[in-house]
C-alpha cells in the first residue's frame, strides 16, 4: 500500500492548521462573530453559522478525557505500530483533540484527567501530525 494515499488532503479552510503544525504550532479556529473555538477546522461555526473566523495558537496543554489501546491495525500501514494508544484530550482552550500517545512506558496506568501536551511528528516536508505525550 502506498503511504501517499494515507496523507490528508487539506481543504482551503484547514490549510492554515496544517501549515501551523509544520511550524510546531497547534492552531484553533475562532468564530469572528460569537468567539466560539472549534477544532477540527471547518468553514462554518456550528453555533451561529458564521463563515468568518480567525486562528489562535493553542497552549498545547490538556487533560485526558478518554483513551483506547488498539491491538489490531485499522489499516495495513499501521500493522507494525500495534499495540498503540489513542487519546482524546480536553485542551486548555476548551476543544478536544484525538491523537496517538507517544513515549508511554508500558506497565504504567493512564488516568482520566492526567496532564498531556501536544507534540509534533514531522512525517515529511509537507506533513506534520500532532501526538500527545504525558506532561
């Protein structure tokens, strides 16, 4: 399987998000009308339906909301990575992010509310993906 097929195709609205990751910045959209913060990037505010928005930089700090350990790859390209942990975390800004947990020592238990921070995994010159690590 060609790994190129696994790369995201940024939309016009999400392009600043992806470019921010390449600069080690986690950017969050802010509605210009009602100030609602939203992640994942999208063209319209789900609260007031405005199409106007700006970007803010996240502190990259959060707490674990939930997690799952995957023992079976969802795609053949991930077969060598199992088992791996995927975390949903509440970022300090009030949005949630789903990302893999890296640098985790097996045999240690995770806990709800445990502190995590966003890291940046450079895949190539045009793609960087966020991940979590314990704070």
